[in-house]
C-alpha cells in the first residue's frame, strides 16, 4: 500500500492506495461516529455496495445506503436533495459519517452534502473511477452543476480520508479509463516534465491498466495534486493551474449537454486547445503542441473539439470560475511542466477554435 498525505488549512488526511482497500473501510471510521451513510449509484452499488457495507458494518455502527441516479446529467440540486431527504428521514445526527462510493459525480455531490448537512459532517472518499482516484477525491472541491455552468454551486470541504482500491478499476469501461488518463497526463504537463515523458512512454500500458504502471500513475498524480492544494487550498492562485483544459472542456460539456462527452474526454480535448492557444500567445513550442495532441490521442481521448460556433464557445467559456470582471482567464503552458493563468485576446481564441473544432 502507498500513502500520500494531504495537508491543508481545512483538514489533513491520508490517501491510501492499493489493492483490497474496499475491504478495510472500517479502519477509517472514527470511533465516535453514530452512523454511516454510503452514498452511491445503482451501477456501483451492484458491483461494490455489499463489499463496502460489509467492511463498514464491522464498526458495529448502523450503515445505510443512499442511491442516486447514475450520470453527470444528475449531478444537480435535485439529486443532492435526495441525500438530505434520506439523512433526515433516517434521523442521522451531526456525528454521522458519509461515505462517497463512486466516481467524481458521487464524490462531488457527497462532499457537498457533507459540507452543508447540519452545517458540516465528516465524509470519506472511496473513489471507484480512475478520474476520481487521481483527481476529484483529493483536495476538497465539492459541487453540483447548474444548467448555466458546470460545478457552479459548491464548497471547499475536505474528506477525513481517501481510500483508493486499485482493484476496482478492473470493471471500469475502457472509455472511462481514457477519461481518467486525461487528468493523469495533465499533472505532467503543468508540473512535472519527467512524469509527462514517462506517460508518453507508458501510454499503452496505462490504457491496459498494467498494475505497476497504473499504481505509479495514481500515486504520482495524488502526490502532485496534494502538493498544489497544500499550498493553495481555495484556489487563490496556484491551484488554478489544475484547471488546464477545463475552460475549453467545461464549454464542451455544458454546450453539448452534461454527459454527452465524459468530463475527462472534454478535459483531454481542452488541453489540446489550451496547448494551441499557449503556442500562439505564451511562447509554447509548436513541436510540444504536437506532443500534447499525440498523447491525448494515444490515451484514447478525442483531440478534435465539437463545432459549437465561435460566439457560443466564447459565451460558454465566460461561465467559468476563473473569469474575473468579465475576462476569461486561461491556463496556458509555457513549456512542458510549467503553467500560468492569464487572459488571452478573443481574436486569438477564435483562431484556435477555428483550427481545433470540426
Ligand atoms: P462518474 O462519476 O460519472 O463515473 C463514470 C461512470 O463510471 C458512471 O457511470 C459510474 O457509475 C461508473 N463507475 C464508477 N466506478 C465504476 C467501476 N469501478 N466499475 C464500473 N463502472 C464504474 O465520472 P467521473 O469521471 O468519475 O467523474 C467526473 C466528475 O468529476 C465530473 O462531474 C467532474 O466535474 C468531477 N471532477 C471533480 C474534481 C474535483 O476536484 N472535485 C476534479 C475532476 C473532476
Ligand atoms: N480539478 C481541479 C482542482 O481540484 O482544483
């Protein structure tokens, strides 16, 4: 088992990474917890619900399950309210613990519910997708979508621990693996040139979920994310670089309707677009843009964006948490392993859209 530590003003906690972690979830439940609510969806419940609950039942505490509908399209206020309905109906008090058993959608919604239920209860992240294991379960961003913008309603709220069972990736569809790999390569591109080159060399092993390669990729991703959120939990500066590809990617997701493209696919394609913009306005090497496009394709993500119309693209990109005073701020790469956040002229963005959409 590997352990990575996250230290933020809002909370410090371990990330445990290894096979079989699902069977020892009881070890993460504080002794004073009064009850445990497992928040999940029918897909994950069918695969891992009983195993997770059997482990949690060893605490001797009451364990209940809350199932939300599966999918990004349901990451909304209505689903969030289903959690509160169940917690209140079952009379869970403020010493209960919520367990997010699922991908980023379940993790983000459970975390947000934990942040506001009775003004804050503890929660445990048990991420079951690669994307959630390398990104969304770490760092305390929680949210639901709004029809006008992705993840617009939420809170910073840290879990008490992150339990990553690498075995569960075996049931993940190949498309979801590719989507998770987009966030993995993102860390190399913004922070770690050696990790980027390693991803280039190991792209096929990663897609095939080679145990050694995927375990290293998860650990390195968690280490890099922990370093960034440890320095800037609330995204007052540095943390924004973790959003590389997201300004373009979120426009794809909300423009096409949540769920049409997977979040990781949109981020992967968005990184190609951000790389193009970086070459035009931030001195990023054109040969390296080709490397970004090639690696995004090699991990199985789309590298050509949908044609939403340039005006609609710009309108969608305005609804971004990095937008300040009406100006869109983009994460740009100056060289592999180094990123900055800044504005770019609309004309430059239109030029990039013209050559990256179809
Ligand atoms: P997801 O949660 O929708 O899961 C993808 C699909 O895989 C779902 O159908 C799910 O039921 C299924 N699934 C989950 N685990 C499985 C398993 N082990 N075997 C088989 N099927 C499984 O999608 P995701 O990619 O995990 O997360 C995307 C979400 O994460 C987006 O809403 C995004 O905004 C959010 N996100 C948040 C952060 C953050 O910092 N909080 C970071 C990145 C992404
Ligand atoms: N996924 C972006 C962040 O956690 O800041």
